[in-house]
C-alpha cells in the first residue's frame, strides 16, 4: 500500500489537488484521500499505480511549500520527506 502524507497551506489547495489529479489521471478514483485536518493535512493511499517517491519529488517541484512524507525507497530511512524542491533525510 502506497501513501503520501501532505501538509499544505490553504492557498496551495487548488494547485496541490490539480497536480494530484493530473499525476493519477484516469486512476484518480482508485486513490483514497483521507482528510486529517481540513485544508491543511491530507493522507493519500493507493495500491500500485505510481511510485510515491516519484510523485512526491514532482509535487515538491510543482508546489514547493507543501511538506510531504512517504515510505522511503532508499533503505537508509523508514520515511522520505520532501519540501521546497528537495528531498529531506
């Protein structure tokens, strides 16, 4: 099961969800969006479809102010975090 935890500012809402709709394209209905805190924090969960680290990397480029956490694929850490066009360790 893949996931993204996304912390964002309310003024980034439209840009964030437009990016996500485009990233998942025709599979957007297969992504479960759990609102943790309205207009601030969401968790996306899906099976297959796309690599969360790839989406997180592209998302932080498109909307640099969002803070993203997902499962790491490096084997160094349990989680990968992305912010301000960079991957944080």
